[in-house]
C-alpha cells in the first residue's frame, strides 16, 4: 500500500508498511517511548537520510505543529487512528500502556528489518540516539530552528525542499531525481 504525496516540488511515495515497521523498530529500541519522542526519532532519522542519501526512509508527510514536525501517517499509527484499509498493517505491531496518562509504546513483535536498507537502519539508529534522554522542550526547540518547520505555516505540510536547505548540491540533485520517480 503506497500513497503519493507532494512536498513543494518534490514528490515521494509514502511506504506505509515501512512506516509501520519504522515505528515498531523505534518502539523496540526505546521500550516505553511516547508519541512525541517516537515521532521525533522518525523525523530526525528521515532528515538524516534525506540530507545524506537524497531520499527519506518512509516518505511520511510532516506537518509543522506547535511542538515541531509530526509524521502524519506514523502519528496515526501511534494513535491507532489509521484508515480501515490500513488496520491490517498495524494490528499486532505495538503494545500500548496508558496507565500513566500518556500512552507508552513497546514493540509487540520483531520489526521486519528486511524492508530497510543498511543506510535506513543507520539513520533510524541516529534518530533514536538523537532524541534519547532529551527533554520534550529541548527537542521541540531544536526542531523549531529547522528550515522545514520555520518555512511552513503552522499545521501545514512541511516541504522536503526546505528540509534539504543547506545540503550538499549533489544530494539535492539526487533527491530531485528520486522524487521525480517517487522512489524511496
């Protein structure tokens, strides 16, 4: 199940199964992770991959929210609010503990690592390491300095073009080529 999405000039394809597996991987590596830290780990992973390899990992659509970028589909996975057609992808993926008021997530199964390239996994680990142990406020403040968030209207889609601001010109060219074909 893939869904095309447009980010300014660039168009990537959202890989829903891979997005679910990325969330499972994050929950496996950070047992008890909340929505905020899981979402930001994915954001930093995708940003790292985009800026180093010219493509995102899952191609989620990032919305510029009050507390920073939010991956639209992946956030729905965490909330359990995916469309009925996508329920099968999510069923049995995560364990949710709501005892403390805010949901905490653990992987309910092993992530399907075969969906990821070595660079995908490297950047997912980077995203996890980047947010682990950091406060909500420090992560939110950091993301507010990123051009992708700063240049988007609040509650609007962020542009991959803006996320690439300042990246190596060859990486930007690669991203434009990947985006032209919707490749992840």
